[in-house]
C-alpha cells in the first residue's frame, strides 16, 4: 500500500526480500505511527528476533518473515555437505518457530518452504528452491488478501459503520491486509462507510497501526476505547464487525485472534450484528481439534502496567515528533498484571469467514477448502 512521506506517495510492502544481499527488509512497526522506518536483517537469528520483538507482527507478515528467514538461513550455509545442511536447516527452523507461538502462518509458511526443498539434490539446489518457495508464499499472501477484498466488499453497504479489532491490515500481511481488504475495495468502488477501530490495549495496535493505515488510505474512521463497542452496538451505531485471525481451526471453525475478539463476538451475537473473520488460507490449522489446544502467548506484564507514546509538548511538535516513544508507568506500582495475547472465539459466534475463495460458514471450511487448497 502507499505511504505518504514528505508529501509524496510511495508503495511499500510490509515484508520484502533482497536475494542479492540475502537481506530481509521490514517496516519497523514499533516506531509507528510517529516514525516510518525500515529495518534490515542480514541473518536468520535477527529475522527471528524481529518477529519476537514485534518489529514485524500480524499473522501474514510473520508468516512471510519466517518463510524468508528460513530461506535466508539456508542460503547462508556455505558447505556442500547435505547432512550438515539438514542439521543447519533444523536449527534455523527451530529458531524461527520459537519466536511467537499463536499464529499458525509461520508454521504453514515454513512447511511450504521445507516441502519445496525436498526434491533438491544438492545444497545449492535446495537453497534456490527455498528462496523460490519463500517468494511464492509472499506473493500468495498478497493474492489472497486481494481476493478477500473482492469477496468482502460485497458485504459492505453504503453508509455502514464497521468495527474492527487490533490490526489485520496491510501491516499484518505482506500487503493489502485481510480485515481491511474489503474496506479498501469498497473505498475503490466509491461506497461511503465509516470504520471504528478498537484501541486494542495493551499494545494498542488498533489505535496505533490500523488508524495510521486507514489515515494513509483516506478511510474515514474513529478510534474507540476497547470497552465502548457494546455501547455503540446497543445504540445501533455498528452494522458489522470484521476482524482477522491468527489461527482458524478447520475442524471446528474456532478462531484465535487478538485478546478481546471473543468479547466483541459475544456482544455482536447479543445485538444480532454480523461478525466476520477475514483470513488467507495460510491462517488455517488443519490438525488441531480443540480451541483450548491453541497455544496462547503470554506476554510481559509491562505492556499492561505501562503505556508508550510520544510526549505532547512544543519541543516534540518542533522536532516533527521523530524521536523514540517514551514509556510511562500507568498502573499502581506494587500491582502485578496478567497479559494473554490472544483469545479463542467459538464457531457459533462467527457469521462467516471471508476467504480468498469466497465467504464460508465455519462448518464449510473443511468441506469447501480441503487440506492444502490454495
Ligand atoms: O500480536 P499481534 O499484533 O501480532 O497480533 C496479531 C493481530 O494483529 C491480530 O490478532 C490480527 O487480527 C490477526 S493478524 C492478521
């Protein structure tokens, strides 16, 4: 998508790769919305760290980072021994796989790369196949998001207000986004609509990232506190909810997504408001049978006890606000916090999944998509 920098619009992908230098290039999401900056990694360990410390985040974006990171690690291997190469690949895989646990996309992405490498008869052939598979994953991510946009835009009627949670926009993917794709397509079709972005504490991806993206694309929106959605639903101010997901179980239709999604789905059901989840096929977990078996990332207490932001004063305004965000302690100093990163929304609360091949009911995922369909 396009970002306006110094008055000029420029196209960026959230994640891209430079094969000549074996470098991964990421938009540094930790600095947004105040600073737009790219971060390069030259080593698979740096790429894993970028996932872990949330330089890059969101299911599709960390999927592509893991795929490229695996190819990057494979391509850095310099001997011709296939046995030693296999051990090295395992180490690279494990390092990237342990960066974050909940989203399934990195695991699906790396499985795609490992499968593609199988037929290679030499280290050099395997390295080439790994690179091609990683590029293919990234291109599929973009194509899937584009297709989600076409299907999802049909759900958007003129004058609607749509609630979204966290960030499942282009920053959470290679480009375009899942939950935001229908919005961008509806905008391109000239439909007027309004978006409410849940703030999404504790990391505030809605207030920081989704709102920034929508502002860049000129989509009318407001940020609302996480606790305000029920109030607006009760007064008829929200007509539809679209979120993304980090892992959707093909067997049951349950969906893990950013903490607070389940609460919004319960509220939507109570008010008979359609609740859609937009996903590329890489977000489908074909094996896990029970939502309670999805690993839920427990994040640091600091995220709940503190807040980060740019100081609001004259000096900051003068400098253009380009300095690093500062952290302030908000909570009572002697209190501890719990911080689950995700929750699981059961199928009965989900109206449908907006997928690249159409809008499917939760119980249609397995029958209509079949394992590995793309
Ligand atoms: O912790 P994050 O920011 O990586 O969480 C992911 C999310 O932004 C959301 O849960 C999103 O809806 C799914 S990612 C497409």
